[in-house]
């Protein structure tokens, strides 16, 4: 049985990007470069589906599609962070230098808002998503 906890309140919003939209953005950038738009050369642009949603709603939809139960239990992010710090400390004390804990950044990613502004991509390379989530 798969058990997944919701880290934090479950209200954090994230941007997601379908891979076909990333490929489409590359085509848009290439066309903008070929047309001689000077601003585009050497610039980086945020590319998303322009449809931010709650991370845990997205995870629940994935779990539904895989036939797993949705995560139900909310655990405070600070508690998970404490476990991550404790894990790092134990690794150091046990001198397991090759066993790096990746929990700390994961706790932040699972509990914080992560949205990006695609304004520049829309205005300068004409990007808009071609596939919705």
C-alpha cells in the first residue's frame, strides 16, 4: 500500500509544464531568432502551461491515474523539516559521507508556492501552450 503524506497545508500552488509545450517553446524561440528579434538572442524564458494549480491536487490526479489512493494525512512542513535535519545529522555522526540527505530541499518544494511568470515568453517569442494539463 502506498502511503503519501501531504507536506504542509496542501494549499501551495505550482506551475507545471507538459513536455510538448517545452518543445513548442523551443520552436517559438527558433522562429523568433530567425526573424531577427534582437531581444531573444541569449535570453532565457520561463515556460509553463500557464495554468498553476495546487500541487497536492496535481499529485492526487497522478495517483488516481496510477490506481493509488490519494494522499490524505497532512503533516506540518516544520515536522518534515525536523526529520530532514535529524537525518542529515545522523548521516554525519555515522560518517556516511556518501549518503547525502535530499529531504531538506524536497520539504521546501512540497510545501511552498512555485509559480513562474511567462510574460516575456508570451511577448517576445509568441509562446502559448498547445497542450493543457
